C-alpha cells in the first residue's frame, strides 16, 4: 500500500469522522480485494469529495481517479456512491456482529 495515510485523525488521534477505523479500512480492502490505491480512493469518496478533489489530494489525474472508481464500483458491485456506502455499512455491521 502506498505511504498515504488511510484515515486522517484529529488532534486526539481519533478517526476524523470516518466510517471505519484505519484497521477496519485495511480489513475492508482485504475482504474485497482492493488495491492500495483503490482503498485510498474509497476513503475520500465516502467523505463526498468530488473526483477532482480526490485527484488533487492524491496527486493523480482525474482520468486515473475515474478508472480507480470504476474498478472499485465493479469489485464492490456498487453502481454509485450510495451503494458504496451501503456496502461499507454492511461490512461494518458484519465486523461488529463478529466481535460479539
């Protein structure tokens, strides 16, 4: 995985409004077979950042972000961001129930 931080943290070291902890993001990527770059793109996508902003943040072309998003949606069988968020929430629910 590239050296990008998966989930930024606030001043107290807590996840910065993310749906998953950094460890859960890594597990999510493993479960769905995501590449490091696909996972890096997933996090800002869940924050509703436009693709142009994601491209700037990750120093990629907008075309590369479109390609990664297309691959991501195919791997997760998610037609749009809402479906992507639902897949992440389903994953989180499964993770939490497995911890009980």
